[in-house]
C-alpha cells in the first residue's frame, strides 16, 4: 500500500483528492487517516511516539546528561505475530469525514462542538476544549494558568519530552521531582521538597495511564497556592477514587495523537474546572478570538479586542470527525484493554526477574501501556523479539537531554525505574491466544 493515501489522479494533481469524499472514505476504510499514516512503533522505532521542539536552558549546577545506552542488536522477524500498538479507526469515521468534506466546512466548526459535547457526556471530563495536539494542550494550560518567564513548574522525568518542552515554551523552568518506583508516577513527598518561592505549578504525569496520587498532590498545591496541570496524555478513560481523570484538577491535558487509544489522527483536549479557564482556553486556542462570541461586523471582520497572546491550536472538523467516530465504542474497547491487562498481570505475577507495577483498588488504569520492571532488560527484549513479540521502553527519563540541563543524580528512584522499565503489548485487538503466548514466552525465561 502506498504511503500517500490518495487516488492515482489525485496524486498526480498534487493532492486534489481531498476534494473527492469517496477517495478519502476509501483511505479511512483501508485503515489510514487522510494524509496521515498511523505509524506502529517497533523495536527499531521507539521515537514514533510524539512531538518535537527545542529550547535551550542552561543549568550549570547540574551534571551533564548521561551517554545514550548502547544499541541493542535485535534479530529481524519477517512477520511479527503481535503489534505493539493497534490504533483504532472506526468505520463510523468514514461516514463522518465524508459528511464534513461534503459540507464544505473543514475548519473548526459544528463537528468540533459535537466532539466536545460527546467527550463530556461519554467520559465525564469537565469543560473539554478540543485542540490540535496534546502538546498544544499542555502549553495552553500553562499560559491560561499564568506561568511565565522564570516561574518553576515541578514535573517527573518519567514522561515524553513534550511535557518539559511546553514549560520551556513559556520561558519557565522545569524542576524535576522523583517518582514512585512502583508506578513511575511523581511522588508527592518529592514535590514538597522541590517547592520554592518561584514555584508556580505542578505537572503530574499519569504514566502509562495509571493515575497519580491526585488528592495528595492537590492538597499540597492548595497549601502553597500552586496550579495543578495534569498531563493525561496516556490516561483517557482512567478514574481516580471514583472521579474521571479530566474532572479532578484545575487543568488537565489529553492527547489524541495517532498511536493513542482514542485518536483523531492528531489532536488534543484541555479540560478545566472553572468557566474562566474554559473561556480563556477557547479564546487563546484561536489567536485570542472567541469564535462563539466575536461575530463579524457589517464590513466582514470579526469584532474583537485582543487582550492576551493567542495561538493557532484549534482542532478542525476533519480531525473531530475522526475522533467522534472513534469515540463511539471507546468505553467497551477500554474495558477489553483492561481485561487483556488483567490476564497479563495474572500470568506474570510470580515470574523471577520480573516485577509488576502497582495497581491500587482506588483507581482504574487506562493501560495505554503495560510497563513492567525486569532484570537483564536487553536479554528480555532479545528473547521477545526472537519470538515475534515487540517490547519498548517508549519513554526514558527526559532530564537526560541537554535542553533540560542533564541527569538529576539525586532522583534515585527515577534512576532505578529507568534502568528496568519496559512495556509489553496491551490493546483491544490482542486475542486470548496472543495474550497466552506472551505470558508463555516470558515465563520460559530470558
């Protein structure tokens, strides 16, 4: 199949196929999004999980970043039995995308509004504002919260670089706290030790889809007058003590990137608890203009008064149509994913050299990833690769990058976690036989 999902005439005409709804529908029916490819990460491509920007920040008191680990020579398997990720594209997407194309309105419009309403009603998230990426959601959250130059934002290193880069985009300072070695999530006690008079916000990251200790984090933040901005890129559908992630803290950012368990091709969402933050997010996602309220004058230009810097972060109706089509059935697919994870946990509970991460009864895991801690990690990866099973670290600690100043040696739990964590396939398309096969291969040793 060609990488460019267009008809032959459209390809020759430089993309005119976007005007041909049946051609686009055919692309979606073949499992491709319009002018996008859902890239499935492999052992040789762990970088296909996110976004990219750069902004240099000096930190002379910190040690230089550690050298990259030596490359692992993995045997090539001609036809791997199992995909690491399996992004879902519903047949309903075909219908909705076709509707958008035939309507002639492809930018932010009625489909975005409909997607936002359905996200709130289906998932219980608070005041969702649809955006063009999870990174945009994080950056917009920081801007809405008033984070600015010189302010400090506390976050864990166990995340993707977008978390830290969004802070640098506001000319603020990322301050890294330690993680719980049983979960990979930020430790409230470590947050407390990192707070200074310059601290403005805390950014807990729900690693792999497992919610952080949000009550403790929010109580700590309230005592110090800090804003909590949850990075929930992995955690759509997760709950914490009976509350959906996205309804707990002042601001919560989600991702609908191509490999997430709900994708709009690319996209994101910012949720807020108060109307003022929602209004600010809606204005600032489109240059500082509120499309709902700022109507055109007789002369044709919208009547608005720009009071703050805005961005081009809005979602368009094509992406919303894909997201809306995939939202149908999402709760059932999430339950299937959770059942797959439960079977993995049961089968791997007592394997020598392998440790399962914590799964507390007071929260539900979204299981974008299924991380475990293993001894002799490279041997583990080789053994699985030989048997057609992909595995990936996905995200290693981000403070190792020079842009963030280098490894923080005092974060001992993060160091131990980073040395041993590896993720296994966990998605709703895995069959029972495939899950049993993964368990069998791992139980046979490495």
